[in-house]
């Protein structure tokens, strides 16, 4: 997923980074969505510097960490979960693993349902539930997993299709009446799959099915949380979705390593043994996270992400229309993807996406790669980007895609 010639990032400010090659780049990948606010944000930098000045980078959770308590209270307030408890980890992978541990212990069941094409991390349990076959390398699993449909990759699904998805989930659970399902885990928008949203109402339909059968809903908001999709949480695009466990990470600490789970107290407190994360919620990362959350709320960045995402998506749709190598523009807010195909066969084409990825860099734009077939260019700019940067980034990507399309069409 890196470039042919590796790129080192040596400095950054706002939405622009400077490479070791001396060039400036407009960053539309944000450290895989972790640099939610961009680079060198004064409020976050000052919070980190204040903590550094104390000489304390780590104490462990055996001691009171004021910024950790403050952050936990803030996350509990915005979670929408009744009687919430927060547990901090160092990454999204560790947070997913924690959620799986809690759900399976609470339900006393190893049976988990996940979505096709999903990605939940690189640890044993997270890989096991991921529906993206590219990440399932071991063939082994600590849990029993079934997969149900994710969002449609071609166009929006109607109510009939969503009803069909829900019926498939019902049939899967009801086909084995003696089997208790611990949880359904779902990303509201599948990031690694190429920013593929679930259909309108699909997550709500799945939530009703699992809750009617006394199972749990885990929302994996590692990439969709903190406003990136145009809502504070990605699951809020569907009304009445109430996760039992909500997993977060990525942009929460402005680029520092932090993740966690917020969930119902009964589930969060079910483990019969002690459980800690040595570095999870450390003083430095939680100080940065409190400043990041303040910045998001004070500037209403979820609303900004929605506005900028609609504008960026519209510019990409218009600029890429008619290109034989483009399948579609997809996503929500500032979690977007452009899916590419072979201009002749129409099959998803990783080679075209990779060529566009390289051409974007050559023009001074950083984007990512993804898709279930490696055929998507991923677009995840910081939520603070300006209108001018929206237009400039869209123009650079469109120009790169047109160049590649022309080469493939002529070959």
C-alpha cells in the first residue's frame, strides 16, 4: 500500500505535509484517518507540551490520571449509551479485541456475526471476525464466525433489499436454535473496503434483529467516529441504533496512539478476572484527546465534515463522470472512496487504482488504497480542510484519474 519510491514525512502544518524529497503535499489520507485535525494544531500541541513539562509520560492506571478521567466522562456523555463505562486501549485493534472478549464472556458464547468485506484489525480475534479475505491469513480463529451482507457496492439499496439483508441475518441466527449469538460487529462505513456505507436503514434493521434475540451490537467506529462521516458517530446515520459496545480509536487523540471501548456497565463489568491496558489512556495521549475533543465540539466539525464531504463528493462525481475506468464514488462525509475497474471488462481493477495513487502523489496529493479487490482510492482528509483545499484536492485527483484512464483506454 506504499509508493514505489517510499515517502518520508518530515513536517506538517494544517493539511499540508513536507516530504523528505523537499516537496509539499496536500494530505487527503490523514495518517489513515488518525490525523483528524491535520498537523500542528496549537490547542493539541499546547496540551501535549503542558503534559511533557510535568516530566510524566506514564504512570499506569494504578494511579489517578486526571485527563483520563475527564476524557472518559466526556466520551460517556457523547456515547448515547445508558449507564456507560469507558475502557482505554492503545489502538483500534486492541479495542476490538476488548469488545469481543467482553461480548463473548457476557453472553457465554463464542459465536459472533460480522459483515462481509469488513476489517477490524490485525490481532487474532480481530482478524478472525474480519470479512475481508485479504486479511484472513491464518485460517485459524478463537471464535466461531458467520458473515452477513455489508453495504451494496453498486448504488443504494432500497427498502426491499434491506429487508432481505435483515431476513438473512434472522435465518442465520434462527437456523440453530441451540446456538447463542454473542454479538454482531459492524462498521457503519467500511473503511478498508473502500469507504462503502451500509445502506440506509441497514444497521438499524440488523440492530433490531440481534436485540430481539438477546444478542449484542458492537459498532466499530474506529474510522467513522469523532465526526468524520458528518455525524459524531457513524451509526447515527440510522435512527434508533443503540450499540451495546462502541469501539473507537484513530483520530481521538490528534495523532497519538489511543483507542477504547464504551459500553453498557453490565457488559463492561462482566469479566471474572482483572483486566488492564498498561499504556491505554496514558497521560500524554489523554491530554491530547481532551484537547482534540474540545476542538471538534467547539468548531462543530461533524457538520463541517458533512458539508465538505458533500462538496468533495460532488466535485469527484462531476469530474470523473464518463471515465471508463471509474466504477463509482462512494462514502459519507470525509470518508470517501473512488472505485476503479478495467475499462474493457468492467472488473474491479487494483492496477488502475494503484496507478491513480501514484499519479496523485506526482501531482502533490496524498491518498490511500483499499477496496475488497484493492481497486479503490481512499480519500480521508482532515476535518479542518478549507473550501479551497476541497477544490484543489478534487482537481488533482480528477486530473490523475483522467491521465490514467487515457493511458488504459489507449493500451
